[in-house]
């Protein structure tokens, strides 16, 4: 069968940084293939996708050796417009590819540039909107969409072009479980109908459920495994990749130790953040109403919910990025409207879902110094806090990091940099919007541990679509759904409440199923590694999955 894509012993060195992102990498993609590409943050996954869609060498200055063929012809001799009819791309940051002012206009953009008739374009829009479940968004302004909604719109914009191959970079990063399931079903369907897909994703467990035909695992730009998923599950680094819980049990002897959680303050204190009968929205559109909620100064609170449910809106109100349309929001007992910008900035370290909203300076060092300098700190203190913040987010080992332009970092590294910017201001509470999207398991574990353990950070409130992260890193979980607060519970209580899961569109991961089976009356949920070690010591049951299977 003729290959749609052939990557033959390719190496890539970016001229802007001199960094070799890929070395000796090969990949063949044929019709019907669904190929999973995974590996630690910064290992070259996105670089590989840029080779397939022509962004390298047409948009990124890089030295490329080896050969890349798409549809049997070299990429280097073809325009991006020509390649886009063969390879459709969904970027890691969907905002970088959204150009239409409305959802319908965005989906129509590609077909219009192909010169298709209006009737053909309207038919294609209706078809793909139905397939990905965004018919209700067609008249919405793209600027009003959540990150997850933008991701589904970007995917619709790929499908509407009817390419032969689709390449998707971290498709699950900003999607709620139901939307992620819908998107992956469409990717699987696309391959089954004769197309092919290359999926870059850290959340390996969810992709394995869709039976990828092959897995390419990269480390430091080099292939470390290439072959069937079954073989990958036996050799994948258990501390680096999020694997199915049954695989953790089967390989329990290899699991690394889990550090003890940092101690926190306690005692009866004024709540850090309160909502009393609060309504929130944008213009005439109400997002949340009747919110009554109190978040403590020493809590770790996770916020779950569907795309567009209002998770980000809820916490933006804490820093006056959204004003209450009714009711009152209090910070440390005082109305947020009466707090100065400076006061809020030293109380809350707010980290946006999209790092592009926070990065605007020429170098990383200037980014880190910007906020503290406005607080009047000395150069010595700024340097000290900047170094401490970079260590906390695992960026201190990057070569010449303080002189690097932020945009030369990978998207996952940019996310961590924005957390460092917040930490450098020494806030008492961190508010993190999807902080671990695009991060490998090791990075997530280490950097969340550092953020939670920072001495000046009393509390952390974080929005996430990663159910396992919420259950294992928070001591309280808020579920936002249907215009309000659908649940407010401990992780163990929420894991066992199947009614809330189905009502709010959450998905029971293999960890959740293990908790329900082995810890039905748990007061708290241990780290997955600790639970896997415990389960591995239990006698096997006839219904247990085979070793190494998802």
C-alpha cells in the first residue's frame, strides 16, 4: 500500500537557537493508520508535525537532513497551500490558526480559498459541525469561545478541507472528557474510512482506547520505541508517560517513589475567596448564576467541567477580569471591587490558559522581572525570585534561559513559564487555568509538586480537564455545569458519585475505576503509583485485565 507520509532518517536543527530538535527519526504513515507520537515535553514531537505539514522549512528556519515525502513528493518542493490539501493540521494552540470572526466564517475560510461554490461550502460546514458537535456554536464569535470550544472549531476547520492525512498536536489538552471522546472518535473514523492520522498526545491512556496502529516514542529528539502499542506498554518509562492503571499494576516494581505532600497552614481564618449569589457573564450572555461558594486560604481546589461551562469565568472574577452582574465577590473578606490591582496581584498569582496572553517581553528574564519591578523590588531580589521560580517549573536547566525569547520555548514550556511569572510575584494563592496541558507525566508531577510546596503559596485553585490530576492533587473538587455549581466534594466522594460524573460529562478513567473497586470507602485518594503498588499485592481475580493491556 502506497505511503501517504514517509519520513526517512530526518534530523532538524533550528537556526534561531542552534537546538537540534530531531535526530535520526523515521516514520511511515499509510491509509488507515492512526499513529500515536508521544514523549517528554520538548522531545521533538511538534517539530515532527511541522515537517509533515510543511511549516518546516517554509515557516521555521531550520537545517533539515534526510527526506520527508507527502503523497510521494518531497515537502521542500511544495507550497504550504498545496500541502494543506493533503495534510490537515490542528495546532497545539488553536488560537494560532483561528482567523474567522465567527465559527461559521472560520470553518468556511479554507474551502473559500479553494474556490468552492457557496452551496458546497454550506454543505461541508453543516456536515463537519454535526460530526464534531458544534452546530450550536456556528453563529458565535470566535473571540467569545473557551479554549476547548476553539479546539473543536479548529478541528472542524481541518475536516472541512477533506485532507488525506490529519495531524493533531495535543488534541485532548483543552477538551473536557466528552468532547475529547467525540474528537477521538472522529479521528478514528477518519482513518477507518481510508484517511490517516498522526496524533501527538501526552495522555496516552485515552489514545490507546482507540487502537492506534503504531506508537512512536521520542526522547531528546531520538526514537526510543517504534512499533505496536502492546510493545510500547511494556517498555514505556512508567514515570514519564501516563499509562493505563492496569499497566501500572503490572509494572508496580518499576514505579518511582512518591514524595510526601507539603504541609499547609490551618486554623479558623477568613475565606480567601467568596461568592454570594453571584452571576457572571459577558454582555448579554449569562454564563453562571446563583453561585454561592467559599474557598479557603489553605486549600487545594480543582475545578472540573465541560468546555464553556464557566470554569475560567468563575475564577477570573477573583481578579476582576470579569465583573459580577449580580451578587458579591469577596477577597479576604472585602469586596473585590474595592481591592487595588496591586493588592490583587500580590494576593493571587493568576495564570491564563493561553500563555500568549501573558508573554510580551523580548526575553524570559525581562518577563520574570516585569511584575516584581512594578512592585519596587531590588534587582537582587528580582534575580533571586526569578531563579527560584524557574527551578520550581523545571526551566532552570534550559540553556541560556534568561536570554531566550519566550516564543522560542515549546508550548508546554511557555505554559510553565507563565506559572513561573506568577510565582516570582510571591502571591499567597495561585490560580492556574489548565497548568498541565501539554506536559508529560514526570513534568506534571514535579512541577505541580514544586508549585504546591512553594513556601509563600498558601493555597492553589486550578482548572483542569485531567480528572486524575484533580483527584490526586486537590483536597476539594468543584464541578461547574449547567450554569452553576454541580458538585463540591472531596476527591474520594466525587470519584464514587457516578450520578455527578454522567450528568456533568466527566469520564471515569482507569484510575477512577480502580478507586471505585479497591477504595469504595476511602477518605482520600493516594497517588496512582501508591495505589498500583497496593493493588499489585492483592490476589488476582478472574475478571482482572491481562497484564500490560489498557
